[in-house]
């Protein structure tokens, strides 16, 4: 009666988790499909276990165990795909085949329930441990690790539970206890075994939720056309860098960039050509900038680069490199070949100066560069600044 109740409750939990996971299919997050099928496998296996003695052993023992194990392997495959790793389907299929052969042999070749329990427990312990290691080793960077460590810890705990079950049955003299005998140990082990998939699916839902939040945040923080930071997020990071510059007593400079005669580019090559130029320019800038530099699109063809730890001469050197590389950059597409140039304005932050004031000084230098002929970098000069450098 206890066994039937546990299996019924777990089936209900698995069904609920399947509905929750199924609602995430439209997210197109890698791994969700495999996790859904894993829960379907469990929903097939548990009723077969519950009807042992009613159904033939081939269904309630062999098919039930292989189906449950297949669900575990599908869960592992879902984790691998979610984390950007290969599931190694041939290895998964081969291991399931070996398990199926072992179960059939120790039921129909030699009817040995004790050995079957040991083999099945070892199989589940090994793949749950593999799942734990997989998740722990491939936590995505710049993500909150809680959801991933929780899921990995659950997998490791369940692996230990299955290992303990297998060892107890291995140490017990033959013929060993009946797996469904109404003992406290069997009740605890059965409970652990049956809640594996609902609990692991809960962890998967948490990881998917984290991935969806990260995607939404990335979309909100990025310009949809070029992938550069949005102006709002650029301003937020700029203010954080100002606070860091004060704390560490290091310089901070900004370069405001405008692509020269961009309207003419649109008129000549069409808006598709202009959009391509913007995207290719952003790729060019990313290849040149250092880790830690902050690059955003302010609007239209205007961009800004925040340079932590960089004084005016250093900022001018970086801006000059950008200008030189841009002037040599040929952008090709169905619209033809386009060559463009840029103008830049450099300003170095002074403590207690607002971001708006800093950008205004850089804009002033940019305007001076544009009226001086374009394809030029100038800096806004204050008494404490270095002499501005020009090129073009």
C-alpha cells in the first residue's frame, strides 16, 4: 500500500512538472524538449512499477526499469544541450542497452532480484553523479550560480542515495531483502528513487528561468541593431566606473564617436547598407577595445567608448587607432562596397564632474573635429589636461 501511494504521488508530481516544463517549450531554450520527454518516460515507468504482480514481469520489471533509466539519460542530455555541451548520444544509447541486457539476463537468464537492484542502483548513481559534475563544470559565466549549484547538489545527493541502496543490497547475503518489502530502509530508498525526476525537473526549471532572465536583461541592455550597449545601460555602467575611479584613484576618459556623412551613406547605399556599416563598425570596435572598456550606441550613428584607467593621451591613442582602422575598413554587401570615416571627441573625467558634463565636453571636442574637416580626433582641453592631439 505504501509503495503504491508513493508511486501515485510521484506520478502526480511528475505530471505537474511536465506541465510546467512543457510551458517552457516555446522559449526555445536548448534542453527543454529532452527534459519534457524525460518526465514522460517517468510517467510511463512509475505506473508499470506500481502494477507489479498484475502485469507481466517483462513490463513491470524490464520495461519499467529501462524506461526510468532512459528518462534519467534524457535528463542528462537536456542538461548537456542547455549548457552548450554535446550529449554524446551514442554513449547514452550504449549504456542504456547494456543496462537493458543486464536486467533481462538477471530476470530471465538467472532470476536474481538482488543483483538487478545493485546494477540499476549503480547505473542511476553513475549518471546522476555525471549530471552533477556536468552542471558544476559548465555554469555559464556572469550568471548567478545558485540555481546551478542547487541542481548539481540535488543530483549528487540522489547519486549518493542510489549508491547506498546498491551497497546495502550488495552486502546483504543472498537472496537478500525483497525490494518491495515493507521495511523502513526500502521505504526511504523508494522515496528517494521516485522523487528524483520531479526534484531534478524543478532544478531544470530554475536554470531555464535564469537563462530567460539573462536573455531578457541582455536584450534590454543591448542596442537591437548593432549589439552595442544601449544608451541607458551605457550610462549606468559609466556611473559605476566613475565610482570605481574615485575609489581606486585612476583616470577615466570617454570618446564620443560620430560616423562621418552617414546620411550620404544611407542615400547612396540605402538603409540596409547603412545598417550593415553600423553593425560592421561595432564589430571593428570590439576587436580593438580592451577588456573592461565600455562601448555603447548613443543613437543614430553616434557611439561612445568609456576607457577606465586611461588618461587623455591614452584615450587619444585609442581613438586614433579606431579612426585609422575605420578609414581602412571596407564594408561589402548586396548594396556594393562602402568606405567610411569617423570623427571623435575625447574628454577625461575630473572628480565630482557629472556624467552629463563629461559627455558635453566630449561632444564639444567632437563638434570641433567635425567643423575642422572630419576624419579627425580632438580632445576637450581644460587647464589640467594634456595638449590635444590631432590627426586626419
